[in-house]
C-alpha cells in the first residue's frame, strides 16, 4: 500500500510557550526563551543560560500521583501528546482502541532522573530512591510512559538518534502509515535539561555565554533548551473520513550517516540527507519555499549547513531560519519542534525569523530571515535535522492538495 500521510495535530512544550498557539505566536514575534538556569546550580560552570521552561505546571496535564514517578522529559512529552490529540480531535478516551503507534525521539532520555538519583545517593538518601523513579532511567521510558498514560496497545518505540531524533520518529511513523500497518501515529521528540547534558556541552566548548545567534559573524556557539514536540500523523483517507483539519502532508524524508566525526558535521553528509529527502519526495529544488535550518549557532555547523544549502540550490536564496535562536537546542525535541514550525508555516504562509543576527557571516551566505518573521507563500518546506556521529534526517512537508 502507498497511503498519503498527513499531519492533523500539533503539541508543543517549550520555553517560549506551552501549546502550539502560544509557541507559534511567540516565535513569530522573535521572543527569546533563554534565561539563567534554575533547575540546578551552575555557579561552578562558565556558562549559565539555557532555554529552560519556567512555567510548566505538571498537574495541568498529569495527576500528581502519576507524575511523581516520571522524569521531566516524560512529563513534557505527555503534555505535548495530550495537546496534539486534542488539536487533532482524536478522543483520548478511545485512543487505546485505535491502530496506533507511539514513536518518540530523544538525546538524553530521562537524564534529569540520573541527576536526582545521583544527588540522593551522594547525600546517603539511597533508600529514598523509589523503584518507579529508577525505572525511568532506562532509555525507552518516555515512549513507554506515553503508552502507559494513554493505555495504548500498539507499537511503542523510542529512537535515541540525538539531535535529529524527532525527524527520525516522524519518518518511521510516516513509513508505518504509508504501508497501511497502522492508522495513526504519535511522533515527535522530548528532552529535559540536566546537569549531565549541561556539563557535557560545556566540556565540548560549544556553548555561548549569552545568546544563540545562528549565522551571525560573531556567534559563540549553541545553548541548550528543553521541551517536547508531538505531531499526530494519519492517512489522508482516515483524515477525510473524520473531517479532520490538516496542517500539512508528509511528502518524504532522507537519511544519511556520514560517520565523519562524533561532533563535527560533514557537508557531504548534510547534502546527502537533504538531496535524498527532495528526491524521495519527487519534487524539484524550485519547489522548496522554506528551509527550517538545524542552525545551532556553532561556527562549524552553520558554515557547513549554509554551504550545503548554497551548493544544492545553486545559490538560489531560499528563505532559511533557525528557531534554535529562540528556544536553544532542545536536543531530541529540536527537529520535532521545527517540524511543527514547518507545518504552521505551510498552514499560515509565514516563516519565523532567526533572531540575534547583527552582522551576517559572509561564510553563511544564505537568506536566514533575520530578526523578523516574513510572509511568503509556503507550499513546501524542508526541515533539517543533524546529529552527533553524522546521523542526519531531513523531512519534506507540503501543503495538502485534495478535493
């Protein structure tokens, strides 16, 4: 079977807004979610800022007696999933009866649980660490907790492909629906801030001291973020049967693994995943109206991604922007949130900006939609997701066209 796949629900939990409407409104206005970290003490670090979510009230989404046994990433993911299901008008009460898969991407899984249990162990409070809490240390916990919470009985999978994991999850859900193996898919990504992630990226000397400014000549690196992005996928046929609103059609995706370096991106691998996605979608280069960049704000990533875009598009200036300039790098949630941004850009014909851009880097000679959102016709969008080790996944989304 070769069913057409569409996006009918969106859920976002981010430092600039909870829920897709607040998220979208704030990234269009260029609001920054970067602030000083409060979840843990950063006084011994050289960096102190991140895209930390300050106003998340767990009890708005999950009963306290359940939430206390979950890590922060699972709480974000369940909240985003509930929002996405409500947005798609799929009844949560009956979701366990659907032919459905839960596919979630992550980088660090429940790393903040490791932080908590580690601190308790150091304080000789080992006996206070519950079995339920420790069960959340294991990688599959985020997808599993969504399944437990919704009582789903279908396929349940966590994809740990780091910073491109959200796109990998979307691609796998797309394949399952296209082949007729499932009717619906809950796909996306989730990650939370943790001391171990914060320390790790500082040790790589990759973090900016203040803001994230992708493609700026004086950029100083990335900043971590946290959150969750969830998309509801279903076949076009099912969506039409239930008269669902459709944000976008999933046209295709492209993968590459260049294995060039654990942390340094390869232009060859970036180009391969982008060109494969476009070729698989059976569209031409001129069909791409907007590119959601991986755009981390590191010198090497921005240079290689910009170079790949220019080489592929033969210097045609496609609108490109990085919402990491506002959210920070949300790790496994990053490309999922960027796919949500692409869906909304397609729906509303407007693209979000790259903020904090003062002096364009001549080595990043692209149209990065600096500082202000732009109204353009967006028929087709390409979302770039690149990860450590050269695990790359790019997704092509398009305006739904059907009678």
